[in-house]
C-alpha cells in the first residue's frame, strides 16, 4: 500500500495573567482559542512537507494575528495554570477502514518510541503527570484519536 501523508498540527499555548476568557474566535483559520477560555492554538494548514508546515507556523507567529495577546505572558509545555496544553500532530491519510486503524496503531507506537521518549527527557515531570491526569485523553503514551482525515497524535505537550 502506498501512503501519501499530509502533516498538520495545532500547538497550544496557555495565556497567563488574565482571569478573563480570551477574546478570540474559535474558528479563526490561523490562530484562535481551543475549548478553554485561556488556551490559544496555532492552526497552520496541512502540508506534505514538514519544512513547509514548520515555516507556516513560524509565519503565523510573525504575522501579528495574535496581537491582542502580547500584553500577557505565554506558556508552553504540558500545563498552563490548571489547563492542559498540547502539541498535537496531525497525519492526514488517504485511506480509511481497517487499514487506517491498523496503520494508526503502528504509527503511534513508532511516534511514542522515537518522539515522545526523547521529548519526555526535557519536559517538566510534574506538569506531564498533571496533564495525564487531567480530563481528556492527553499526555500518556499511545494517546491518539481517529479523525475523518486521519490520525491526531495527542501525547506531546506543546
């Protein structure tokens, strides 16, 4: 089976120092809030190239789309105050059904070993534990969910 992956991401950041909910749209194309009121996320369009995806994330950060938030400190990692934050990676797959599920399970094992393992060495252990214990399926090895377009890997912090 030939697989043509598309890559995507929605890295999240906690916005600290504000007790109010962020005044950001949920559906902004490049930048907006995720379910919780003080978690923002970047939303680059998917790409076939990791280089282009990374450059697009950089371009979004340079664009000033998030200018309303520059008065507040940003926090990356696993937790921002009491909110879990993540660095989800998306893999768009060109197939569905049983093959898709099997592929996702195998891909997640590889991502856990080659990506999550090394990343765990640089993250704050207490934050990582708090994120795993928060509501939702985040932070632990093997954390992923199936999406209509493919796989959302949810193990990594932001």
